[in-house]
C-alpha cells in the first residue's frame, strides 16, 4: 500500500481521501478547515499541521483545491509540495482549474524532479463518496 498525502479535505477531497484510507493506504491529510480535518480523522486518516508536514514522507500527493491560485501555492510555495515532498513523488492534482495553471504547475514540478498529473474529477460529491 502507498503512503499518500491528501491536500484539501473538503466536499470532494474528504470523501476521496477517506476512500483511500478504506482501501488500506496510509493517508495523511491537510486542510485549513478544522471540521474537514475532524471528518477525515473520524474516517481513519491522519492529520498534519501543514502541507510540508503532510508531504514529508509521501510517495503520492493528491490535491483537491478550490482555485488555481491555491494549487500554485500548495505546490510551488516555500512551504509547498515541491519544497518538502521526497524527490520523485507522484503528484496528482484533481482540482478543476485553468489549463494554463495546470500546465505551469506541472512544468515546475517536472523541473524539480516530480511526476505531475493533472486529473480533474467529475461526478460531484456523490461520485467522490
């Protein structure tokens, strides 16, 4: 099973992360919402106090964030994924963002030695659950 960091535990990310826990993966989540984190903990996940802490030992990083600017910060910021995840980690962004933003974040990730996949999801909260 994989060691996964899941960033963004809201209406879509929370159920997706919980399904990864149910499948037997070790999942550490981060979200700014304490309610979202509490629901994730109740589903058996682990929590982190920051993105940097969540991704420190991750083989896979999954993100589900509301806007492109959040994706840019979570991946490229000083406390972000590319600065703190192990080199070579698989990064999967499931946010629905502008193509240009996804491409620029992917390019930065590849330059820093990561595998980056833009994988927006559909199906709403029912599909996520």
